[in-house]
């Protein structure tokens, strides 16, 4: 037996869920998941995760507006993809979207296309920015734990004074793996 499941969210504790809950009840929801949390990431919303996990093939999840479920088109596309794989329809009350209809499926296909495009553009810009920064000599990654002089000193202490790796690690306040890398470096 398929079920109509609602999801409601407000961003802060001071806000009220009442308006959304009323809309979800009028939409025929028999089970409602609700929370007062920021919507920045879907993974950090336990009620949304519980809702998505509960849903079964043939169910419909109802929300009042798209931004209650996702904060970005990319996030929404991921959730929509999960719902599609589970065979669950999505209905958005205020924006008259229903993926149980051909028009609703089209709308979501368009949103997914825009999300993919947005992601590709972002990746392109990021790659361009990294290339430009490298041209200017910007170093990426974590700051080196040891200078070249310290690496040379470690090699000298190891070879001439027979310091052990644990002794060197303690002396230079780094882990043994860093000492091994310093001993192997030829710079």
C-alpha cells in the first residue's frame, strides 16, 4: 500500500512549522517528518534522512516548497535521483510540481540538467583558477612540516650521529612518517 509522506523544515528554532504542517495535512500526508535545522546539507538533517530511508516504491513525498528539501539545484537533483531510483514521486504543493505526472518529470529532468551544467561550469572555473594560481607559483596542499634545512639536518643526524627515527621525530616534533620522507628526499 503506497503512502503519502510529508517533509517540513524551518531554518531556525524561532520559526514555526505550523503553516507547512497544515499544507502537508491538507495534501493527504499520513506520516510527516519535520525538523528545525539549517538546510545547507541534506546529510546534516536527520528527519530528512529518516524520511528518505522510510520511503518505498509507489510512495509520494510531499513538501510545501522546493527550498524546504534542498538548498541548491545540485542537492535537489541528488535527492530527486534517489527518489527516482526508489520509485517515489515528489509533489511540491506551492510550486505545483508532481513527478508522478509527465510534466513533473520533465520539470525535474530540466532541473537535473541545470544542476549538471552548473557543476560542470564550477569544475571548469576551479580548474582554470588552479592553473592560473600554479602559473603564479602558488603552492597547493598542506604546508610542509619541515624546511629543506631541517631535512638536511635530519639526514646528517641519522648518518653521522646514528639518531633513531623515534629520536628524530621527537626532536623535530613530527611523526615518524615525516622523518622517513625527509630521509628519502634528495632535495
